[in-house]
């Protein structure tokens, strides 16, 4: 906003005269644009109206007469005298923010006094962000034992140093009629389902690093979610190293899942039994982005997760897959071909104990999840320096990983992974040629070796390419030439090898 203070006396008088001729409706449009655009990202979004009310009496009266139109909020933090602010300004909705890093200069006791003073105005509190939350605050019935009828956003975090405070049963009076966003981190809340029954306007529910004392069964969570028809984003982050679903809790008979009609983002991190119990109870037809991570036992399978994925629209539109093998897990990413920010994406992380790493069990899970995926045409596989583990794997394990991708046309193998997968591909001769990767058209090798793969890798790859050619299912071989190699542009480029790797040395 251009200030008249920077103008000459003549121009200032002309500007003031022109502004005074504007109607109240026009001024309100200008004020709203100013408040929405001027302070984006600079931390003063809630205080922008202060500049307006100090210009003149007319502007002050107009701003305070239109609090809803201008979305006015009174920001109360641990670094400003809250009680004084409450006395100076009108009865605007209150935003309470407390961050330990920014409040150290004020002292802990004075900070808590300020936060308590703001929270006591529970009929006006619109948003709460407290990091970290203290036991003294949670146990104060004058603050947390009452309802907050206009609260729309609640975010509480624990510092994780001491035992996390347990939210009491009557937290917020047990009611949240206008709550739209709830985010908790490292804070147990066993009575969460009770609160959710009243939070029918909830759009965002994020529970991060839920401790063991915060266990809520999948059945209780899903029953509460069935009331949240506006929910768009759901994050449930349990500690996967612990066992969350009691043994035998997995439903033996098919359950009729509830539908979450507005949910588009679903993240879940738990053990495999809790995950299976959870996904068997929900349908998310409009799912657009999902990340599901779970710890796996050596003999576990995931048929209910496969059923859940197949019931979503995103399952029918996935064209690309990336498989990343790390020290203790397999990361599987499925996405649309464009890969844009609005493209649909599904991410799975299958974890296991590093000391009991079982590649065969992980490939078995991948096979149960991905077979078949008729729209999948592009597959990339890379690994995170597991040479000593890979040396212990049999070719059958690698072929088991490739088996589900029957519709893949392009296969990309990264770095040293090529030398482990190549011997497995060499076994695909005769009748086995059509058994694995029957739709494959292009094989891309992006190895980390400076000029060419080893002789054994070359021979294995060329035997595979020859077998495919003889079977009437030819595969075009592509090799990545790095910028350090002869004639390669900056970064590198793909080179088509028509007669095997010998063309590289010509």
C-alpha cells in the first residue's frame, strides 16, 4: 500500500481528497485486498489491520464495523502483554500462539500467565497453537475443562523430552462444534473419538508420533470418522516399532467399509496388523494422495491393503512406479504419467527390522499389492548401497520383484543395481521369456560405472535382449552416458545400443 507520507504536500492533499471520496464499500474491498496480499509469509498476517486503524477515525470505525468481512483476528502470543491487548482492542476472535523458542526472553512463568489469560476468553478463542504444551496448562480446569464454541484450529505439540501429557477426557469440555483442523504431535488422547463425534465440520485431522498411551483401536477411529463427511486430510502416525493392533484383532469376516466422501489425502504409519484392520474398514473413492508405511513380519501378507487400493479411483490411473530398496525397507511410489504437483500419487513404505531383513517377504508383499496393475507402463528400481545384502539374494528374489509388473513397457535400473538384476534377467530364456515383463519394450541402464558395465553384466544383458528378440518380443537397450564420457553433453544422455555394449568402445 502506498502511504501518503511519501508524497509532496500538494500531492498528499490531492490523494487524501481522492481517497475521502471513495465509498465505504470500495474502501472495504481495498482493505481486504491489502490484508490478504500485503502480509503473506512475513508473520504479520494477523496484525495487518493495525496499520489501517491508525490512519484516520473514519478508517478505524469502518474496520471495526466490518470484523467478519475483513476476517479480523487478535493475536495473543507469549511475547506480548496479552491482558493489555484484551483491554485495548474490541472483542475480536482470538488467535493464541505459543512457541518455546520465541518466548524464552519473557520467562516461562510470565508466558504461561499470558497464555492462560488468553485461553480464559474461551468464547472468543478462534485458533490455538501451543508448542510445547505443559502439564500445568492441561490440568487447569479453568482453561481446558471448558468448551471453546468458536474454535476452528487446534495444534498442540509435546517437546518429547519428558512423558507426553495425556489429554483429559473432558478436554475442551468434550465438544468441538466448529473445529476444522486438529493437529497433535507426541500427545496421547485416548478419548479422541468422543471429541470427534462433535467435530462434524472437521476438514484436517493430523496425529503425529502417537505414543503407546494414546492407543485408539481402528474400530473406534473409523466409527468416529464416519461422522466427518467434510474430512479432506487424514494423517495417523503411530510408532511402527510397537505392536498396535492386539493379536487376533484383524477382522476374520469381510467388513462393510464406511465411505469417507471428501477425503483426498490419507497418510498412515503403523504396524501391519493395525494398517490392515484400518484399511479394511474405510473406502476413499476420491483419494488423490496417500502414503502408507507399515512394519512387516517375515511371514506377513497384506490382502486387505490390496483390496483397499483397488477400491479407489487412483488405482485405475497409475502409470508409473518407482521401487527404492533401502537398509530396512522398500519404498514403492505409484503415480500418474505427468508427475505434476496435482497428479495422483500413492506411496507405500514396507519396513522391517534391519537385523531380520527378508527380501523375499518384502517382494511377496509387493506381489500381493501390485498384481495386476493393468495401467502401469513405467518402472524404475534403485537401491541405497546394500551390496552385502544383495550378494546374499537369489535370482528368484529379483524375478519375484519384477513379476507383478506384467504391463510395464519401460524398465529403468539405476546404478550398481544393474549388476545384481542382470544375472536374473539372463535366466529368462525359452518359455520363461513371456513369463516375466511380457510387455517390456525398453530397458534403460543407468549404471554408476564410468564407461561400461563389467563383462559379466554385459553378457547377461545381451543374452536377455537376444532371447527376447528370438521370441518375437524385442527389447531396445538404452545406456546412460555420463558427461565425463566421450562425447556426452553436460549431465549425460541416453544412448540406444543396437548391437549390444560393443558400440561403446568403437
